[in-house]
C-alpha cells in the first residue's frame, strides 16, 4: 500500500536528508531531516495519487438513483448522469486535456505532505523518544503505541487540508482555488469547520496506523532479516 511504501522508504530518505545536512543517521537524525523526509515522500505520493483521488471524488459526487438518464437523488439530482465508474470518470476529465486529471493536485500534495509528516516521522520519533527516555524495548507494544500516536497526530494535521481538497475537487473546472476554498470554509463554518469530520477520518486512519507500522516492522524483521525501523 501507499502507507506501507512510505514507511518502508522512510529510513533511507531520512538518512539521505541527514547525510546532506551532515547529521547523524537512524533515530539520532535531526528533526529537520525526519520531517524533510516526510515532505519528500508525501509530495511524491500525493502527486502520483492525485488523478485517482480526483476520479474517486467525482464518482462519489455522481452517486444517486437514475431515471430516464437524470439523477433523481444525490448531490447532482436533476442533472444528467455523466459518470458510471472509474473509466468513464477518466474519460470525462480527459475531455478538458491531459493536465485536467491533475486538477487539485496542489492541495492533494499538501494533504499528502501533512499526512506523511504527521504520521511517519511522528511514529519513528515517538519510538526513539520512548526508547531513549524510558528504556522501553523496541517491540510490538512500542510499535502499537507509536502507531496510536501517529494516527491521532496525522488525522489532526491533515483535517484542514482534507476539507479544502474535497471542496476544490468537487467543484470541477473553473471552481475555487485552494486559497478560495480555505476562505469559504472559514467564512461558512469558522476555524472549527476545518476539523469537521475528524472522528470519521480517524476511524479510517487510526486503525491503519495502529496496525500497518507494526506489520511493516515484523515483515522487516522476520521476512527480510532487517532491524526494526530506527
């Protein structure tokens, strides 16, 4: 998965960033190197995933009952049904040119950076602090605990970007910019509006980061003979 790839690639990217900054490697790398690695991995994965995210949001916006070619329920009730699946979603977007499939990629990259920085470096640094400050052994208990922290922090950091991204992608061509969408959310719902839907978001991300890092750690250790992530 994308999450597993981010976690798996993180140590190498973090150590490369630390090497460039002439710092230490592993868990002793500086916070700047750790968060820089999160930015690089988040930006790359966000850009690559953006077209699929855009189609997913458009398909969901077209959901509803159809009668005589018109949607009778849903967000586009009264309008013709234009998208019936992923393939037709890509075809519709490509009518506006190849670059149209990257609409909203800016906010998608920002969202991905927020998620990656708020989870992968947080997971690793939580482990590092627990081991160095409390002497807790590097094992499944620590992995689950650090994953719990990463899920909470990641959901909170990503919530505003999630809200803005959804609004930008739903509006389609000629819709609001990232900045305009942020202003609209703030104007309509206030600062807390950026965290609307936090609990459902955590219910999706929280269990993933509770289990995925621990699974990646065990795969590294038991299948490939590598050490735990440090």
